[in-house]
C-alpha cells in the first residue's frame, strides 16, 4: 500500500556544533549505530523498501554509511571478524536507498518538496531523520495501518507536557476514536497559553501526494523557511486529515539533553557493556 519512505536529513545540526561541523547530526551514534540507521530500519520493518533521503551539502557521510565498503569488508574477513562483517554488509542491503539534495536551506516543507518527483503521485511515509521511535509494532507501520482504513493523511502525535508545547507543532483536533483526532488546524510552536492542545507532532507521517501542492502554496515564514506545519494546515482545509497517538517510546536526537538521555538508555541496555555502565552510573549518582 505504501511503497515509498522519505527521510529529510538536510539540516545543519547547529545545536551540536562543533561535532556536526564535518558530519551530519543524523550520523551521531547511539553507541555503535548512527541515528539515521534506526530510522531506515523502522521504514524497512514497516514493509517499505524504497527510501529517499533528502540530504544537503556536507551530508556525504550518510551515503557512504549505506554503501558497500569493500576494503573494510575485506579487512574484517581476513581477521575472521565474521559477526562484524555480517553487520557491516547488512547495512548496504537494508533497502533501495536514493538521495536528492536540498540545495538551499529553506525549511522542512521545502525539503519534503524535493521528494515530489520520486514518489510520483503516490502516498508515502515521512520519517524525520533525527527522531527514533522504539515500539513492538513500528510507529510507521501503525500509521500505515490507519491510513489503510481512512485513506487520508495521518500524523503521529503524543501528549507532551504543557511547558513543552512551544517545542512542537501542536494539533487542534476533534476526537473521533480512541487516540484518533480529526485535525482542525495545526500551530507551529505555540506558547503554552495559546496552544489549542498538548498533542505534539513527533516526526512520523503518512501523507498523500497533494501535500506537494500545499507546500508550493505555502509562504515563507519570518526566517525565510517554508514550514511543513503551515503546508499541512492548507492541506487539512482541503481534505480530511487525522492525528493519531501511537504505541511506543520516542527519542528526540535533535537536542543535546535528549540525545544524552537516549545514548545512556541504549548503552545501558547493551548486552556487552550495559551491566558495567549501570554500575558506573550508580557509583557517580
């Protein structure tokens, strides 16, 4: 039903400078795996094999990561590192991954517009490259199943603390089912006093191709960027769109504190070092 996934990964990652001066923030690792690999694996686990990653200048490391590394594979083979070799080879076999560049930084909406030709009029999944969702059923698959019933765009949301609504796009919607809301409007990063709800958009969407027309009609904001939230507002005026909660745990890799929390969480659960790390954290607590 949904055969394309789009992953925007073109931002500068300024909150992680100077670490992101020469590498994309999407390549920041959670122990031994870069953030964007988790995102690609979610798309694949949701049944999608065709993935378009929107990159920008200085993002070549993403392409290299998902490509073959013949020299490294040969080195591991000679050393008898069969487990590592298998893990490295599996990366390049995950999916059919394509790339297109957002030539100028003009916001998330403009980045998504770069995918218009690739999806060729079909509905598609959109996964932000700096957000990880862990769940028994992949978050994207949960949205795909809801899209199959509704035949309308579906956006993943979660209830956020009132004091945090200014960090998110917020949904104003009418509840139509358990965890499901028909969207009336969306507000980008409102103040707590003006927020219509505490339903925050978390970076997972299933969208129809008419979103591209809405993006083209969207005006730049005061910072010269085209916001996807503004384009979705236009789309929701023309057709039914829905917001849905999901079962799972989200990790925002876009800011330093949440990245540090996610790193500790993943590392503490690692079968090789987790026990020693938990012991160390107890010692310094």
